[in-house]
């Protein structure tokens, strides 16, 4: 209880999963995506990094979008941001 299992689909097509507590700051989710994207090479053999401000996270249905700016002061928790279901599937949308 009090956790959400998040699956993130990266631009490379790979998937990354992790469980987060509802009380964790939304920035923890963005930091997780940053770390996953940097750890995986892209199709051209590059670093695969997506760059901190160059993406947003989105859920498809119902459509919800989270920008990094929403977690600038660490006041917004994952649960308060609306990620309170048992499982969430998010896409990384490059800007």
C-alpha cells in the first residue's frame, strides 16, 4: 500500500520499471528516467541520453502529462501528481 509500480517506455523502445512510494517527490521519477536513458545506448551506438529538459512524461489513457518544471521545488509528490494507481504506464515524449 502507498506505492505505485511505474513502467516507462523510453524513446529507444526499451522499457524500465520501478516501484515508487506515493510520498516520494515527482523529481525522483524524472531522475529515474534520466538514469535509465543514460545507461542505454541508442540505435546509433551513442549514449542514448535524452537530456534533462528535452522530454516530458505522459500517460496515454486518460491522457495526462508531467513536465520537469512541476517538480522544481520538490513539493509535489508522486501521489499528489496523480500517479496513485497500483500500476502506471508512461511514455517519454521528446520535445
